[in-house]
């Protein structure tokens, strides 16, 4: 990613978190900006995935793709035997 591909974002964080970020920055020899961008990217990716899965589940419900209580119990038993 080049500087031309980036934009500035301002965020307020508490002093304790800022101190932890600064310590992590020193320990990893990475800038605070780099670490913050990585953290935001990971957060966004996780939440995009979660929302997508929720939307998929809602669509499946809308199409009537549901399991009975008995099917859920059997699936749970089958999956718990794998471990």
C-alpha cells in the first residue's frame, strides 16, 4: 500500500490504551499508525464476516431452511464425538 492509497483517520482513545499502543510500538519497532491500521483492518474484516454470516442465516430462515430440534440434537451429538 503506497502513501497515495491511504487516508488519515482521527480517533479518541483513553490514556491507558495510548500507553499500551506506544509500548507495543516500541517493542515491535512499528509505528503507532501502522499498528492502529492493522487493528482496524482486523476489526473490520471480522465484523464484515460476522454480518455476512448473520445475513446468510436470515436468508436461510426466510427460505425455510431450518433444522428440527431432533436434527439439531443429532448434529450436536455427531459433532461433539469428533473431539
